[in-house]
C-alpha cells in the first residue's frame, strides 16, 4: 500500500511456445485422465496434480510449497500420441503449404525474387511496425509463390493443397496428415520465414502443429464443490480429460498395430478435441457440449467479447471499498457533499498509516471499537481492522479495542471507518462523460439512501424514481489529492462539451427564483427573515419603507447571494425572443437582467440565469471568482429557492387548465373545420385534381399538406388555450421560466392533443387499408389516421386513446434502440481517441508520436474554459472594464 | 484558342519527328483554317505531342513527300515543329462545349486553360483595422488571435486609449489562463463530448433540409454514418450554387436542372422486345421527351455507347430498331436491360434536382438527390466555390483530404446543431483530424483507427481478440505499452494527465 510503483513494465513481446519450452515450463507430465481419488485427494500425474497448484485449503503446492492464495499455479503438459494442428493457425499453415516446396521446403520463388523481396522486408522492423502492413506485404509475396507448380530450387513437381475446413488438408484428394504437415513445415529454412510474416527469432512454423500440449495451472480451472459434496470440474479440465483419453487410446492402438482406419478415426477425434479445447466456436464443427447440453467455454471463449477476460476482467475490475444504494434528494446539503447512510459508513474504511504524529489520536479512535456513538447517540467513526506491517489483519471488536489500541506502532495501518469530511467518489451509470464520476465530501446521515443536492442531478443525469448510485472510498493519498484538486463537484461545474455550466438550479429552484424576482414583489420583515433563515447570511437587504413598515424586495433578497462586485447584463429566457417590449415586463428595461456591483436592479431570474447548460450567472461567477465561489452561489441559491418556495407555496392541479366555455367551443370549431378542410383535400385528390409539389408523388404531397394542416390546428388551439392561461397560472410559470415542460405540453392538456405520428408520418398501419376496423377501408381522413381532437384534460375517446398509444410506443422503441446504438458509437469513439494527449507545446499527439494537431483546437484553448466555444469573450471583458471604471 | 486534336499511331509520329518540316495528309478537312496548333494523342487517353501547323491546304495527289495518316486523305498540313510534351489529360480539352472523355479520331477542341492565380497571402485579406489591432497587441508584447481582433474592433473606437490597452492586456491574460493543460486527455474528452449527446438525439431518420421535397438523414443515424466513414451516405445530396451571372436567371437555372437530372432511356421511351424476330424497338414518347428536353438524336447518340448492336433508324415512325449482332436470347435480354438504364443525358448519380430561390439572397439554389461532385463541378454555370455535397468520401477524393477533413467537421457540426445540441467545435475538429491525418478518410472503429493501434493488447481488448493475439505471436510483435488501454490491462498508471508526469526527488546528497 505504501511505496508507489516499484516496477514498471516497458514492453511486452509476444511469441509462440516451442515444444521444448512447453516441456521446460511444465512441472508435471500429465498422463492420467482422472482428477481425484475416492478420498478426494488429487491423483498423481493426473489433471489435478499438486504440482500444478492447489485450490483446497490445507494442501500445499508440490512445486513451490505455497498454500491456497500463495501459490500462483504452475503449468503441466501432455505429450500427444500423434501431432495435431492448432486451429488458430490453420490459415497460416495453409499459406506455408501452398507457397513452399513440398520436397526441399524453400519458398517457391526464384533466387532473384527472393533477394528482391528480402531487401523490402529487411527494411521494416517486424516487432514494432504495423502488423496490417506486414500482413499485406507477405500476402503479395505468397500469392506469387502459390501458383507455381515446379519448385524453382529443386525442380520437383508441386501439388495443390486444399483445405477441407476446418482442419483437414488434402492433396489431390489424399489426406495430408498433421504428421506430414509438420514434417514439411520443419523443412522450411529460417531465412524463408520472413516472407510469411513470421519472425524466426520467436516462432517456427512446425510449432503450429502440436506435439505437446501445455496444461494450464489449476488456479486457472478450479473445480467447485457443490452443496451435495459433489465435485464439478471446470470446462477446461473436462476438455483436457477428453484429450488425454483419446491420446492414450491412440497411442495404444498405434503401438499394438490396430488397423489404419481405426488409428485415423482416433486421430481425427483427437484433432476435434484439441480444436474445441482452443476454440469451441470453430466454424464447421459442432461445439463440444457439457452433459447438460450447454456448450463448453474453452480458451477462446474465455478471452473473447464483453464477458471475456479482456473486457470484463482486465480493462475493468471489481473493487472493494465501494457501496451502492438508492439515491434521494437532500436540499440542505451542499453541492459538493454526499449523504452516506450510517450503515454504509460503518463498513467503508479509509486506511491510515500510523506515524509519530498521528499515533495518539489514532489510539483514541481504536479505543472506541467498531461501532461507537457519542453521548447523543450520534455516529462517531470507529475502526474495523488494524493491519500489521507484514500484512496480517486484526479485527477490532468492542472487546479487544482497548488492547489493540496499545499494540499499534509506527508503520501499522489502521482501517478507520468513514468520517464526515472524507473525500469519496460518487458515480452513476451509464458513465457517459467525466461528470458522471465526481468527488464529494462525506456527510454521515441516518436511513438507508445516498443523498445529494438537486443541482448535481444534471451532470449525473439522475432522478429519484429508484435510481441507484455507487460510492468509492479513496484508498491512497495520491488519489485523494487528485480527487480533491480535479474531481470535486465545483471543479466540474463547467462542462468540457460546450464550455458552459452543467450544474445549476433545476425545477423548483428555477420556479422559485422566478417568483422571487419577477415583478419584484415585496415581503415583510418577518417573511424575509424566515426566508433568509435558510441561508448562512446574517445581513438584511436594504428595506423598502411602505405604509410605515419595512418591506424587502425580491430582487434585493436575491442580490444577497450574489458576489459584491458582480456586474452583468443579459436577456432573461422570458423575454429572450422579444425585440422591443416583452409582454411580461412592467417597465421597458425589465426585459434585461441588470446587475451592478452585486445588486440586481431589474429583470427576472429564470432558466437562462441559473439553469444547467444555460445559467449565465453561474457561468460568470465561475469565471470571475472561481469554482469555490460558484459552488457557494449554487448552494445558497438552491437553499434560498427551497426556503422561498416552501414559504410561498406552489402547486398545480387539473383546474389550472380550465379555460372558458367559449374557448373550448372555439377549439372544437377550428378542429372540425380542419377535418373538413382535410376532407376537401382528399376529395380533390380522389378526383385527381390535387397538384403534386415538384419532385414528389401526389400521395406524398397530400400527406405533407394534411400534416401541415393538422399542425396548424394544434398551434392555433394552443394559442387559444394559452390566451386564457396567464403568468398567474403555475403551469405557465413553470413552462415560461424554463423549470419544466413547454407551452406545447400545456396546450396539449388544455387545448388539443393533435396529430399522432409514426416515423414522421400519419398513422397508416394496422388492418388492410385502414388503421382500425372502425373506419371504412381506404378512409384516409383526419380521424382515421390518428388526429386527436380532444385534450388530455377532457379525455381521449377510445379511438383517440388507441392512436395515442401507437405514437407513444414509437417513442419508447426509439429510446431503447437509441441507447444501444449511441452506446456502441461512444465506445468506438473512446477506443479510437483514448490515447490522444496534448504535449507541452499544445500539440496533439498519439502514442506513436504522430502529430494530430499542431495546436489543439487551432487556438490551444481548453473548451472547458472557453466562453461557450469562443476563445475569449471580448464583450464581457469590455463590459467589465467599463463598469470597473465607474466604481 | 481553338486547336486541333487527333489520335495517331506511334509509328507515324516517330517518322514525323525525324523529318521536319513535313507535309502531312489527313482524312478530314477543318472548316476553320486559322488553326495553328494541334495536339496529338497516341494512346487515346493523354496528349503527348504538340504540333505547330504552318499551313492548311487541300490534298493534291500529285504532291510528293507526304506522310499519309489514312488511305483517303483530304487535307495536308504543313507541320513545322513537333515537340514531345508532358502528357496532358483529355479532360483539359473541350469539344463543342463538352469535355473530352475519349479520343477517337480527330476533333476541333478548345483547350480550357485553367488559369492558376496565386492566392493572396492570408495576411493581405485581413482588413487594415483588424491588422492594426494585432499590431497593437504585438507592441504590448503578445499576439492576439485574429478572431479575437475582429471582436475587439468595435471597442477600439468606443474605449479611450488607456482602457483599450487595458482591454488588450486583459484579453491576453484571459487567453493564457484558458490554455489547455499539457497532458490533458483531449481525445477522451472529445469522444465523450460527441458520444454523450448521442443519447439525446432522435432516431427519426428523415428530416426536411432546406426544401421540403428533399429528405436527408439526420440525427443519430447520420452521426454514426459520419463516424463510420461510409463509402456512400444513405441520402447523398448536393447543394449547387450557380455563378453570380447565372444565379438569377430562371432559364439558365432550369436548363442546368435538366442537364443535371439523370435521364435514362426508360424515362423517355419504351423498349419493346420482339422475341420472334430477335430485335428491340425503342419507341420514344414525345411528351416525356419534351418534359425532359431530349431530342430524338440524343437517344440515337446514346445508343452508340452500347456495344455489340446494330442500330437502325426508322425516320418515318421516329423509332429506333436495335439488333444484337450476336443472335441469342441471352444477348437480346442483356441488350434490353442495358438499354433500359442507358443514360441519355444528365449526370450519373443525380436522381433528382430541384431549384429553389434562397429567400435571403434572392438567388437560385439547386438541391439534388444523389451526388456526383466531380461531374457537377465541370458544368460551366456551377459555382464550384460554393457548391456542396454531404458525401464526405466524395469531397475527400475530388477536392483532397483537407477538404475531406473540413467536410467531416461541417457535417458532424451540422448534424449536432440541427438537433439543438451544443458541442464545442474543438472536439469535432479533433475527430475530423484524427480520421484524416493519415491521408485518407479512416473510420472510427475496428477497420479504421482502432484496428491500427500500435498495441496488441489494446486491439485485443477492443474487438476480434484472438486474431490479434495469435498474429502477434507469429511476428513476435512488441507491445510498447504506451497507450491507455494496455496500461490498464497490465495494471499500471496510464500515461495521460497526472500519470504523464514524474516527480523526481534527489535526496539530501546534493544539498551537502
């Protein structure tokens, strides 16, 4: 745990194992196909021989003397009765047989050609250059040699070798046995191997025909004991048993002179077993199966794919010191805190190395035992284990706590329980960007869930409908330092995706700030104090005297949480589209938010000011005052928002969508008019008078026309409905302020749902020529094709309901398909770009040292720090200078 | 300038070169007697000889010492000089308004000399006042990017001298503060920034782009298509702008549209098969021909392209009878199929073209379904500087890899923007650069960038695990362990970010 990296691997070279090496590597020659004897003791020279390692506690490895967990396992080997081909190299063997002389073993090229090509091959370094290129060069050469029927060296006649998939070679219909194949490969001289992209320093072609098989250590293929006491062997062991059995039978048959036919059958069988031992999904042969009918998982299957060794165990690993539970919101936590349940905190530990400075304080902690509480019954950190320098762990219990506290010395490690203020990593899957894993400081809380501030829902993309999240406790000082400096939530406020804040107020925060600042309402002193009670601010804003009483304006209250030197001017979302005068402003300047020296003069705070993605105030504070201040602003803003909205109250209900009788009838009228218009269109179409738009068929043009018609009606009905729903309506407040939903959704509830669509067009599938049997075949009118005239509030009739659910289902399918497709795209992107880095000169390089960009992003600016993509925000800098001068 | 071009045998040319000046008899008579220059091709593909014609005279049988090109000479050229030149491709010559595609016998052609104008240096195109700002910054001891200088312009006027200098200094400080940290894992950040919004994109393939008659793939499928570097996009389309002088004239636009749209024989005529007599009849439809502006002769010309047939023109009925030279049903069928898809006019690959007036500029713009950048750019009326296609590979092959890089950047940016997703352009640039820095467009994935990694382990961890491992053993490949994936696999710190730097502590020895 201490120390750092003692060794570093700088390179790995791959090679083929020669039969000699296999034997040298081996600790035991396995000759018996059995595993355990009747007492459950491993049979000597069997597949579970103790020389290959131990898996049962109590036994000792016969090679290294280690016990379980100490012995790394050792290889054994099987001598094959007859050689067999290695499936993975069948293609290579074929090329060898094709392009070399069967008699003298030379490549079938003239000496001139050989010299010519050799020069080319010697130019490149085999070990480090691109294997694709080497492969292509080799293919060119061998393709030239293959068709020659006379050997240019010895002049002998050549025959064409055919590969009978998967593992049989035939020459003019006669089988070439693996033994013969091996003999031919042996004849190929070392200097010709280069043409086959084979490095003679690490590989010989005949090693691709196996005469001896390496047996993996027992640790690689442990047998498991079932509850019934029955032993169940690993798939690899099963396969090895088969191989040994057949090999033995083959040897016996050969030795006692059995008929050639029987020997060949056995030989083929051995080939089959060895083939499936390597790859049980080889094309052309049925996979070897377990007794239960399940296909065996052999070597290739172990490595391949998502569940394979590489992706599942090497690129990603399971870890200790982590926890996972359901999440829930806690508005009183800071954005950089996470609430950890006591239960979890008692299990999760932080290692502390004892030194002379912390010895005494750690003794005190150990004395408390493993489940201490203070006099009020609150959580206090305890100790679970102490670890001696030799690695032995001692469990601390309440009984031995006192005694153990005295035992520790400098150099011991104490596994202390989680404590408030610890730095931990918090993560929610899918981890699509770096903000999916941020570090928080711990708050120990009662109950069973992880809790955090609502403002960090956006970067995690979390909600509380049952989402679970993971917590990781950092175990090393370096990691802790990195987590604190670069992974803290406040450091991640700016998204590298677009250079704006990704953390900001959501839903009620926005609604609340909107209500607090829109029209600048006044609140009595008592109310104000009540609101400010939620904050860590103890000054009061400037009062407004009215009727001899002190009042405080909403904007002044909001100004309290702004930094004192902040100057800004921007358009709020509410009035963003207004050119001259916005319909929601009292005074002309109201459409612009104006903040001078930390005091908000006019305007409305909404999504554009504090929301995630757009929050311009958060953005400014982060840039001018740094992450700490930005986090502080978000903390205070969310608290003020919660305080204010819980005092003011905010809710919405079905009656909020009530619109007057005549509005309802007007909507009905326009929708029935639309249906009429559509019918007319269809009529002209039926008469053949409908004009097709250029480049489209008449049918397509009609569909487009109808779609635009239904779209128009929905917009119009929305307009009618929203004319009666003003800014006093809670739903409208939410939509207009950007807290949740769009005006469209409100018009769907109050006005009309409108046309349902599948794949961008009207509904047209189902029965023959009609969507439902309620319509006449061939009816392409509005209602027959999914036009919903009702509103959600009035309720949909059965037909409309059905149509609506068709449209809804498309959305669901779409989401399901999309997640998998975009997930794969991202995996490929990450895999392709993961090695790129910026060097000291702001160049972008890959691992080989190739320069991808001479200056990152053409200006060398970090997108995280850029102003929404711009190199610098000149306007803001100028604005800030102007205001500074005023000061 | 008009020149003569013809094809000749190598032998003729050799003898010409030897005895100059020489009279040379050919089997045609050019109407234009003023032609002074000729280009001669030997292989029918490139011109390798340039001749200067001194005089053109009708052939006189009595004349001696004449080299004959063919048996029935008509005209005699007196050639004074003949020089061997670097091969000029056929495409540089134009005969009757069309580029030469093949050289049969002779032609009067115009050599459309591509004028090579030296491009103004970039600094010269920058306005003076912008340059001043850059200079001002230089006086203060730092450089300011041009884009920033453009933004500063309006403040140069409104602020006083002191404030202006203050602003420049502040901007410089700001830029320095914003520089990316060395060893930052920009690739991963780019990949995440492009991939993450993918989850928010629509799957709805089609959308109207510009014109509602035209469908274009957008959203996630399009982004995947760009990243995959597909040979042919699922909906190739072009936006063709015309040169300023044509772009407001309705007639030119319509004629260009007609010229663009690929018209096959089957679009204007019916092909009737007479099995008993073993011939085919092409019966043009007058209405359809009019609509597509196709003349009867156009069809006749087109049929010449089909080999192995005899064409008989039936003037009276305005029909064409086609007989395969080889009498077999198989051949008959083949010819019929060939005729049906025979291009009469238009540009191959362009299925449909629609012209629209751009509301902002009141200028005609042609949108097409299908794309063929190379051929479209050859049209005289087309403004090659603004014409665009969404086929990235095509841009890369026609205009070069830098254009391809920009196409990847623009297409991906457009796709994301259309969905309302903000992604910093730096990420898209990095993606475009990564896909093209090898000189060709490479896909993101196992056939492209990922399959070419230098590390065996990284390749094995991505896809097709066993293939890479087995091959590595054969060639004795060395994994340098320099990337991210392989270091994770062996359990070492990665070489990016904080893992890229080492702390060296020299101990107390050096400090006495």
